[in-house]
């Protein structure tokens, strides 16, 4: 039944294969010779199979777990350096015809306010986001072919890319909308989206169907095969994720890696990103009503293991997580975080934090400036870079760059230049002072002398107010 190359969801995410994997992992979790062998394999930085990675997830030996954390940290440093890419979600509409039992946008929720941004409102939200300093967005919307058809999403994308306000610009629009057709994915690609993100929620078919009792999202195969259709439609950067808390995390972990293996086997390129959301309280949603919640330690272990299992895949953590948890997982493998996020429709232009259309409670409520400041205090370079996607470095071309470790001559200077733009255009005085020092020191970490010189020259131009190049 299990066939990584099959285009059928139930074959590439074979339930039997996951159960066999979990049994194998359980049987071998104390087999320390095997655990050591798998860790040695991970040290080669070529990733791990879902079976091997599941053994490490099951292993409870403190010494081995410490070794896994140290390796995750090292792999993160090797492939991503100390850069953290910044983004913000933008909620377009919370109209939804699905019945997802964990999401307050579910169709039966009659007391939540329903709202869809007009193009004027999109413009106002984007200006507010640009004024914070954001360059990269993730568009969010419920599924509703009448209120938010694809044409509406496409119109919003067009509006967003057209807004030039002061020195601001949204340079990369990622999209997190419901599974759709190849033809629609082609239209999204043509509209210039970056990554297409779709969380699987759970890989467990039976649970999936129970958690999505009504609406088009009920169809497990259609949802699970969405990334294949997206790739067929020409989108080569896709973002996976499961909503931790819905099912047993070991099951989800194996399914997630099998999905990544499938994309690599069929399309020659694995997922561009993996997100690790956990269920949060929201309007009529109580996370405690879900039996499979995971604690912070398990969450950290999952992040570390995803990092070593798929070293070339970016990892995203949102403001669902607190400052303390974010600090921990940043070290272990996260490469992208959101900052200053609002999870309500119209949230960036309303003076008070509005909650009437909020999708979930935000744990990290700091401003973008505070997040940037904090990241730099921790030794990270907040990066607003979006160059890869505009330079055509997506999909396998990005992976090649990552695998050949050329990122230090490419992403590192771009990160410094976009941070400089942020500091000059948007940062508070204190954040700017810290940032300027950081940039001065980090400039020396660009290996190629000619690249360093070009970067220094651009930094000077940014200081002088020139913004005629794009990163
Ligand atoms: N409607 C699209 C879909 O069905 O994929 C977009 C999804 S929604 C705007 C983004 C994600 O939020 C969902 O995929 C889900 O994983 C997550 N989400 C929903 N309810 C949540 C909750 N209560 N806590 C945390 N995350 C939640």
C-alpha cells in the first residue's frame, strides 16, 4: 500500500506505514546502538527518513536528546547562519463554509463577526504593515467560494503589490488558503505569490474526517494531494504544517516527513517550509477539549528533529507561541517568525487589539520593533529579505544554494541590507543603535571580499536614502 511516488494520498501517507513506523520506533527507542547510528547519519546533514527520525522521537535517553539538540543547533547555524526571516499574517476574510472543529471561523459559529476586507481596507492594512517595516506577508482567508472566491484573493494580491507608500513595499506575498484546483494554483503563481502554505492539520484520515465534519475541507484526499496540484500548477515553494494537538504527535511527525519525502520523490523538491502551529484558545474553541496537546518540551524536541530530518527546509513559528518558547525553538531550528501580528480581519488598522474576528489568541503580543530588538539582543539578524523569490531562486534552485552553503555570500549580505532599510526607515532609536553595531560586525562575516564591498556600498546608499535596488 505504501508508495512514496503514488499520487494518491492514502498511498504516500499510508496509515499502515505510519503504524509500522511507530511500532518500529517504540521497539527500538532503547536500542542505543541504533539511536547512535541514526544520530551519526543525521550528522552527515543529508536528512533522515521518517522511520529513522521516528526512532529518535521515541527515544527518551537524556544524553541522546541533548546530542540531538546540539546537532539541530549546529545544522541550523550551518545552513541558515544567524538570520531570522520576518513576516506578518494578513487576514483578508473570515467567511468560511467549513466545519473545522478547532477553528472559530467554522460555519456554525453564528456569534463571531464576519468580515471581508474591501480593496480600500486591504490598502489601509498594507500601509499599516509597511509602516511597521514588514516586507513579507502571509495571506489568510477562510474558504468560501461566494464571499472569498479565488478572484477576490487575486485582486487582493494585485492591490498589495501595487502599494508604494514612503519607502515601503510588500515584496513577497505568501498565501495560506484552502486547497484548490491546478488551474487556480496556476493563477496564484501568475499573480506572483511566494510560498503556497497549506496545513494538513492532521495526517490521520479518520481523525481528519471527524475534525472536518462538513464543507469541502472534509475531503481528506483532496486536501492531502493539494501540494501536488500546486506544484503541477507551477508553484515550486510549498509550505507544510500540522496543527499539533489534534492527533498524537508521533503519528503527525511520521506523516509530515512522509509528505516531505513524497514531494521530493515526485517533484524533485521538498517543502520550502514547515510550520509548527499548536492549537490555541479562540472564540468558541477550548484547546483543552483536544486530547493530544503537547507540552513545551515535546514541542522543542519536534522542532529539533524536524531540523535534522529535513535540513534544507525552512521552519516557521508564529505568535501562537510565547516569547520564551520562541526563544527556545529559534535555537533549535526555526528560520522564520512573525512579529507584531494581528490574527483578526482588519486588525492592523483598528486602534485597540480587536478580538471579534480573531482566529486565535496571540501569545507574543510585542510590536515588530520589540521583536527585532529582542532578536538582535539574542545575536540573530532579523532579515526582511525576499530576493530569492524575485531572482527566481525558488524550489530546487533555492535548495541547491542551501545545500552548497552559498547562503553566506548571498542571504547574509541581503539580510544585512534589508535590516539596514528597516533600521533607517522604521526602527526606534534604541533598536537602530543596536542594529547599526550588529551590521558593522556582521559585514566582516561575508566570506567573499567583492561581495562584502558591494554590500558596504549598498549600506551607505541606504543610509543616504537611496532605495533603488531590491533584496
Ligand atoms: N482556510 C484555509 C485552510 O483551510 O487551510 C486557511 C487556514 S487558516 C486561516 C490558517 C490555519 O490556522 C489553519 O490551517 C489552522 O491550522 C490554524 N488554526 C485554526 N484554528 C486554530 C486555533 N484555534 N489555534 C491555532 N491555530 C488554528
